[in-house]
């Protein structure tokens, strides 16, 4: 009879521990997704800015064909940056939806 009380009394504590663990892993998962996506986004943003600056300075000093080429190249990097940001957003949303789908006891 003593063991029944111990088992029944430990149930709510186990449930609250499981919910705390799920919340902690959720926060860590969101931060890990953000950290993984931040490095490529920053790298592409810096490359985009450098191509914009190179196009500006080559337009002032160099030939117009080189300036036009660099502007088109920076436009391509702009599209890549937007697609990568969209993919990161979808990854984050899918992680949050997966966390919400976990059945709470």
C-alpha cells in the first residue's frame, strides 16, 4: 500500500519535468536554427554590399559595362539572400509547428 502512494504522487512531478524539458529543448532548438541560419545570411549580405560598392565605384571610375555587370551580380546575390532568408523562416516555422504538435499530457 505504501508504494501505491509513492507511484501516484510521483506522476504530476514527472509530467511537469517532461513539460519543462520540452520547453527547454524548444528554446534551444529555436536558438540553434537561428544560429545556423545567421552565418550564411550575414555572409551573403556582406557580399551583396561589397558588390554594390564595387558597382558604384566602377561606375564612377571604370567602364559602364563593368558597372552594369556588377549591378546585375549584386542583384543575383540579393535574390540568393532573399531565398536563404525565406528558407530559414520556413525552417523556423516548421520547428515551431513540430513543437506545437507534441501532445501535452
